[in-house]
C-alpha cells in the first residue's frame, strides 16, 4: 500500500510539473507578443497580424488543455452528463474531416475516409463522440510527418460499429504502448499536451459501452480502433455514476 501511495504521489507531481510546463509555453508567447504589439513599434501590418495569429493560436491551445482538465475532473468525480441522441455517425465524421481539410493540406498530409454501406445511426452523446474522434485525429496529425497518410475506416461487424484511424507516422515505442491510455502518461514525446487526452477518450468510449484499442509500431505508424455496440436509439440525458 505504501508503494502504491508513493507511486500515486510521484504521478501527481509529474503531472503538476508537466501541466505547469505546458501552460507556461503558450502563456509566454501570448505575453511576449501582446507586450510587443502594445509598444506600437510595428509599422508593418503583416507583423501585427502575425503576432495576433500567434496569440489566437496559443489561446486555443490553452483552452483545449483547460477543457481536457475539466473533462478529466468530471470523469474522475462521476459528474459527467451524457446527452444521448440519435446520431448519423458517417455525417458526424465527415463533418470533422471537413474541419481538418485545411490543416491537412497545409501540412501535406493525405486525409482519407472509407465507409462501408449502411452505416447505422447510433445512440451516443454527439459532442462527446466528436470530441473523441477529434482528439485521436489531432494526435495522428501531430505525430505524422509531411507527405504521409491518415485513413479513417468505418465498418460494421455483427452487432458492432468499428472506427479505425490509421496513420503511418512516428508510432509508439513497444514499452510505452501498454501505458499510453494511462492518465498523465506522455512517454518520451516532446510534443505538447497534458497527457490526459487519450485517458479521457478511453473513458468516454467506455461510458458508451464500447472499447478503444491502440496498435502501433515505432517509425511505422499507429492504428486506433473504436468499437461501439449497434444499439437501439436511446435519446435521453443522464449522469454517469
């Protein structure tokens, strides 16, 4: 028990240190550009626009981190509210892909999708479902080099809907893979993040009665497989306990 308590304390301290570092980076950029623009020393309108874009981008990054922390807190405290509604899964995923089209072109990443026929509507919390797909797709793009591919396969097998997001990016080390969904775990990645995004996604999918699995090989890519039961349409709001 003492060992477990010590491990939990170390995990908490590592998390506080990691989040503090992640928050400091965008805050430094926002403060620096804000002060520079405020001096009025820029005569070039393009430089001012560049600074404002940095401020907006870093503000969005801060918001995403805070949102993840709030979601995690709700999940840990069993206070998350799910709003179940009939959701066209294909339409929801295509909507997300449209949002990422510009970024994919800018980063020279080929973003493709493949839907089998007759993808059913499911009873899910639409916003939470989209949150999971966005988080996974964002990770796939973040850890993929230019001129690479990301594919989303959506199919059905017996009484399950299967969503697979496949990239041929940097992959995950074999020793990190079993821990990748653990809260606060970040591995050796130098990319930004709180280390709780996948943990939140995993819990949201489990609350829907499904599963989230990762397969990966270092320097070859990662595959994230989500499985959801094809259920009767259930539209209601309820608290997770």
